[in-house]
């Protein structure tokens, strides 16, 4: 019976390690709202997928991970709708297949200015 507990514990531990290590390996995009107004809706389109960040309060951020497998290369196209009815469209960066641990940070500054940085 003790052997069974050891096996179950080992399998559960292995699954937890695999789960948390996937966050290190998968590429991610973060949106940081440093502006004085809230974001009602933030979306980013990759060449083969769509990421919906939802609303982001002033002074807050949100991050999403996306798949390593990207069949098409291209840019990150963002649409940011603010709570004061202003909408900002643009593109930045470049996405391609198998970008391990890639981190892109999109920062929203005052006056609805958007900057993009790869870390």
C-alpha cells in the first residue's frame, strides 16, 4: 500500500512540475495599463489566432500565453478600446514558429499612446 502512495505522489508531483514549467516555455503577451483611463476591451490578433484580454483597469495588467506552434509568420495586431470611447489600432513586434519563452509587453501610456517591447 505504501508503494501505491509513493507512485501516486510521484505522478502528481511530475504533473504539477510539467504544468508550471509550461508557463516558462510558452510565449506570452502582457498588456500593462499605465494610463489614467481604463481599458474596456483589449484584443491582439496573431496571424493564426486571436487573444482577448478583456477589460484592464488603470494601473493593472493582464498576460496571456499562446501556442508555440504558429503556422504563419506575421505581426501582433492590437485593438484597444478605452472606457472613454477612444479606440486605438496598431501593430508591433513579429511572431513566428517555436519562439520559446518569448515575452512581449504592450504598455499603454497617457494620451492613449501604446508602446511595444520584447523582453
